[in-house]
């Protein structure tokens, strides 16, 4: 122990290295730091993943102590260190890049070394005094990276799902609130960016809310698959280097620690190379992103203008929109939401391609899959909160603009179609387009309906829902 230079010496297969004495990580973490300078995504930025690693190691320690593979002192030291990590301590000791070779070995060893060295301190020893507690032999006892790492990913992403879901639900509530606020405002619906038929502005926002509500069920289903884990598989699923009954005891311990309904996978060999659960959850996140992007783009279109666009709604003005055009204000919040969605969609492609890279008994590309899933959750949480707080909650309606579009629209002739027939409706629509005159006036001029019947058909309440008009007959 070289205390004068404030380092300790640790060794591994490749030789000796100096480790700063204040660091809880060890030589294998140091090699990972040096080897994988790939991204700006560090393990320390993902606290739920770090906590999941601690849950995994805690559960393994329970099973190993039960099977007589750890002394009581070693067991209590490991559990004590895990508890501290779960309480938010020592997260700065996880500096490794999330994207790494080795199928997650660097991350697994980072956890083993930090838990071991903090455990040593709790035992009254110095970090690095591995004769009392060892990262591989004790913290990683009965484990391989190939079961501990994917288990931690599953647990971490399930926790991340639980944190993401309330943000989605809050955005849905905001959209529902706008739906109620705008329920009385009639506007033109549009298909293929062309005039369609009338609807209420409230129905527009209600539609936004409902398509997102549908995604909660899909997200929940995909997330529940994370609760099946492969602990006890060890290297390839055969359970080599573990005691009989260890897998079941470990999974039960993790379930007891987390309070979640965690199950052992039915086939450890198959599960150890199978990353389809991450693929499924990433796909569910992509579905949310696709719908969020549609909503954001619709709001941009509805707010376009103010003089030469649709201008049916106003979005909050957040910043000047141009360095050269005075007075211009852009819809910057829906714009950033779209960029968030594109990133989530791109991450999903990465997850799919990496999932396709499984070979034989392992998928070595799990690290990038995990990083993408965690990042997509963070992006959606931040994107949805920003969209809700800085855009949706402040949207107002331009009622007069909406009313004018209805008044001047040719599309309202569709409401007349069940009564006057397709031929008459086409005739009126064509003449309206050619002359620029209104449908209402032309129907009366041609004597097709009485004014009373026309007003009944074109009343707001009859144009935005199914209605029985069989009692109304055309005059000709």
C-alpha cells in the first residue's frame, strides 16, 4: 500500500496498476475507463441502473450466505455497501462508459469492486485488502456478467418505466383539460391537409389524449417482461459455478428486496442470449414517440401564421424566433419535442440491430441496448414535461378564426350529403369552388332545402357526432 503517493497497487491478469486511494473502484474498472472512451454517457448518470446492480448483488449475497459460501461478516459487509448505494451514496464511483465491449463485464466489475471496497471499509479494513473480501470470489460469487448484468438491466429499466409512466399520464391529463376547455369551439377537420368536415377543437385535443392513453397498456405489458430474470445462469445458462437451488434462492431474495413480482426464466440457456425484452420495451417507447411527434406537428400546423397560416390556436411565445426577422416567434417547444422523438426512434433502430447481433450463447451488444433504452426514457420524460409545461398548458384558441373557416368551407357540404344526395352535394361543392360563394347560400338559392332544415343540419351539435336526419327531405 503506497500511502505516500496516495495510491494503492492492484493487480489482475494483465499486471499491476496504481489506483487512487480515495477510489472505491479497482483495477478492472480502471482498465474499462481507459479502454472505453466512447461516449458522454457514464454509468454514474443512470442512478436507477446503479441501484439495480446493488439489488442484484444483494440478492446474490443472500443466496450465497444461505448456501454457506459467505461468512456472516462478508455477507453483512456486502449488504451494507449495497444499501448505501441504493440510498444514493457512492454513485460517483461508477465512471465507466455505458457503451463498452465485453458484454458488460466492465460494468459488472465496477459494481463488484465498489461494493467490495466499501464493504472492506465497513469491516474496518482498507480498500484493496482483498484477503478479507474479494470482488470476484465474494461479491461476484455464483455469478457471471452474463446473468448479473442483464438482470441489473431488467431491474433498472423496470424502475425507469415506473418513473416514466407518471410523466406520460400528466401530459394526458393536460390534453384532456384542453379538450374540455375547447369543447364548445367548432373548427374544420382536415385530411391530407385538405378541408374535410367540421369537428370541435375539443375533439382534436381529446384525440391527442386518447392515442397516448392507449400506449400506457403497451408500455406496462412490455415493462412487465423485465420482471423475468436469468440469475443463476452464470456463464451460458448451465449454472456452472453455482450451488443447486442458488438460482431460485437468489431470485426470491431479489423479489423480497425490491417488492416486485420477479420470476426466474424458464430456460436459462435460451434467456442468456435473448435480448428481446429490451427490444420490446424500446419498440413501445418508439410507439409513444411516433404519437408524440404527430401531436407536436399538428399543434405546429394549427398554430401556424399568424397571418398566413391556419392560426386556429396560439402556442405560448417562448423566445424571439429570428435573428433577422423582427417580430417572428417560432413554435420552439413542439420543434424540440419532434427532435426528442426522432432520437428515440433512432435509438430503437440501434436496439433492434444490436438485438439481432446475438451469437451462440450470448449477445455482446447489450451495453448499447441498455444505454439506448435508458436514454430514450430520459428523453421522453424531459420532452413530455417540457411540452406540457411550456406549450400545452398555455395553448389558447382563436375562436373567430375557427368560425370563419367553418363559414367559408366547402367541406360542410358533406354534412348535407345524407339528405340531399351525393349528386346535389357535388354540384353545390363544384359551384362553390368555381364562384367562391358559400355552400349555405347556394343550397338556399337552388331551393334544395328550406332555411330551417339547412340550419338544423349545419348546427354545431349535429355536425360533430352521428345524428338521425331521416325526417328532413330535400325540396328537389
